[in-house]
């Protein structure tokens, strides 16, 4: 900024870092824009401040993982096949049942388990657990009416939405009551979506 007499002229100032004790926009309705001047990244109107993005931007601001089984599996911790989707945020660090969420944020998780019932099962269930406890986050179950000695099917679905710190580990656990000989069908699947990055 330079001054000539009582007139003022301005030019673009470039700096690596500027520290301010306080900053004010000229008046209500003004904004701070992108370097090309096209989009407001911070604006204020009548005391309301608006950010153009209320999440951290970048290629990992959102993403999803699809989990599936290609073969029937015994009851207990589900060890999923290779993850499909964002394999940067969603990983299997120990190649077992644990799924690691690399980014801190709010996630929505859906799972649908189908079980093949071969004996006298009375109930099937699936749980989503946080490995830090482990803690059961949500539990879904369905009662099965035993009718004959032939094979039958039962299913249960769960949904969970919540915040997870970076590198949280979760897993899915299945069980059946009474006989306990059910197997988890290859129809079983789960979806995990990062809907809002928070750091």
C-alpha cells in the first residue's frame, strides 16, 4: 500500500505468513476470496460469518468402503474380503477382521448379514464393535422360528452414525442362539462412508 498526497493506490502484497492481533473486513457484506478473486472463502453479513467449506478439503475429505464375502464364513468376527473403494482411509492393517478408519470424522456404517441355518438356531445377530474397548456400538438381531431339520436362512441389518478419531479400529461380530451352527452367507455385506472430515 502506498500513498501519494491525499490519494491512495494499492497493489497485491505477497507474504508467506502474516500474524494479526485482529482483523476486520471493511464493512458488512465484504469477503475474502480465492486468489483468482472468483469465490468467497470467508464472508460476513450482519455479524454472520460464512465459510465456503465447513470441512477440511482435499482428496480424503470423504470416501467409502464396500465390504463383502465371496464364501460362507463361520460365526464370530467377520474377516472381509479385499476392501473396495477408498483403500487409503479404509484399511485392514493386520489382514484380519479389524477395519481401520484413518481419518477423524463422522461416519455412517450399514451392514446386512444373512446366515445359513442348519440346525436349531432360535436367533441370529450381528454387532458392530469399537476395538478400543471393545465396545458394542450397535446390535441387530432377528428371531428364527424353527420348523424342520432342513437348511433355512435368516438375516439382520444394522446402521450406525458417529464420530471416530483417526486410526480407530472397528469390526463386525456374528452369533446365533441355541444350536449355534449357523454360517455367515456370502450375501453378507457392509458399507462404511466418511460423511464429514473433522481434522
